[in-house]
C-alpha cells in the first residue's frame, strides 16, 4: 500500500512549489518536509532557488511560519519567497470586512476636522474649506466638497470621489493629487460630478454618468446616485 505524502514538491520555471498537507500534525509535516528537502537539495545545483509554500486549509502561526522558513533556509540553496494559506484569522477577516463596508455619516466636516474610514465613505453633508475626508475606498458626498478628499489611501487607484457640488481645495486618489479648476462660480448650478484616475495616471473630474463606463464594477452602493 502506497504511503500518503504530506509534502509534495513541484518544480516550476520560478523555482519550487511545496504543497503541504493540511490534515496531518505540524510535527509530522516538518519531519517529512525536512527529509524531502534534504533529498531534493542534494540533486540541485548551487544557484539560489526560490520556494513558494502552499499550506491549504492549515493556519500557521507566526512562529510556525518562521519554523518552516528556518527549515528551508537550512538547505544551502533554498529560500522561501512566500507562504500562502486558504485560512485567515478573525482579525484579518474583520479587517477585510471593514475595508469593504460603506460607512454612512451625516454631518458637516468643518475646517480643521478630519473624518477617516477604512472602507467607503457616504457623507450626507458638506466638507467645508479646511476640512478633510479620507477613505480606504470610494468617497460619496451628498453635499458640497470644498475641502480635501483623499480616496484609496491604502493605494487603491480604482477608488473614486463623487460630490453633489465639486469645488475641492484638493483631491487625492491613492498617490495622485489634483486641485479643482479656478473657474467655478458660487451661483453656478452644476450636476453631480466624480473624480477618478484616468489611463494617463492623472485625476480627471467628469460627470457622474461616466462611472458606469469607467468603473462598471462599482456595485457595493446599490442603486447608485
């Protein structure tokens, strides 16, 4: 009867991929990993080989990850490039949830005030000059934007900023920055607008209706504006 393998090693053009079984004990896993890596490294050349570790439905603690990295490092020409798992901690799941939530806020953001949320922001109110709103995702303002809006602050270049009255002192999306044109007039009646990063990696302000074409996947806020 063929013995079940807890460790499977596959060679790729980028190095080695280690598939580690998620049903055996961690001790058993390490023992077999050590043995198979020793056998594998004996037949390998001296060049540095990148190793990607896949652990399936097993959760590895920080200490266990370091044990795996150390074990691989002991083989003179192997180095762990990444460790991937299908499992996440409760804190990681909560973080992802918050980053994908729309936070509704009804208030006026006055000069000197900063309103920041991890996900999308739906502000029912104005952002006065000197006020700042920051979001990890998109910013939807049902009111006047006259201060600073920073969307996608974690690096999301797909984030957008919308406002009923778009007269910002500054708009930032990810690491791109722009200022509003100087031609706006106080009594000018305008339709709702949006700001986004275009194909030239620059922020563009346009009519809200263009969003269905440039960001067709913005569906978290059902119904749109």
